[in-house]
C-alpha cells in the first residue's frame, strides 16, 4: 500500500544483504550456477528489470560510506 515501508531485520550474518543482492540482481554467478526466482509486487505484478527501479531503490552500504 502507498506509504508503507518494509524493514528487513536480523542478526549479523543472517543473510539480509544476500537477500537484497539477489532481489536486486547484484550478484555474479559462478560457472554452472543457476538462480531461478519470481518476484511479484503486491502478489500481482511480476518484477523485471524494467519495473523494479520504478518502485524501489537499494543503495549498498559501501556506496553510502564513500
């Protein structure tokens, strides 16, 4: 819903950054690795490269610190 925020919380090493990197397609796979996913917005709109950037943003921690 408009105006709502999602927070991802967890202990150090729980995989929060890995999850965000996978969702935002910022990972590089090794030869032979396969990553299959389907991401939906509000369980209706399938996310792809064209529409993900229109509705969300992810700034990596290193980007802020520099």
